[in-house]
C-alpha cells in the first residue's frame, strides 16, 4: 500500500501574521493613518485593558459565590492598605 505524501503546509504552524496594513479612519471617515494588523491588535488590547473590560469578562467567566467575592474584595483592600502604609 502506497503512503500518502503530506504537503509541506499541512501541520505547520503560522509563526507570525503576514504584514497587512489597514486604514485608520476618524469619525468623519477620513483616513488618518495606515497601521499594520499587529499594531491595531496591540492598541485594541491596550484600550480593553485600560477600560477594564477584560477584567470583567474574566470575573464573569465562572460563577463566584458572594461570600468568596466579599472575601477576595476584603483581601484586596487589606493589601492596598498595607501597601500605602509601607510607602
């Protein structure tokens, strides 16, 4: 029985995204700047992190009992107080 030949691209992983540029437009639809996809992804991640959206998504991913939530919040407050007193 003859073995099937595997194509070179099968099973290989893409190491990086191909360089693709996209237009960044302002509110009126005018092109402001051309950015690569990697640059736009970095900016999106930074904006999501700054707004706190990702933290909320992670918190809502699994159910947390109200008592555990309160315990975690008290521990966070305790840590912040200790941090301020150390400074």
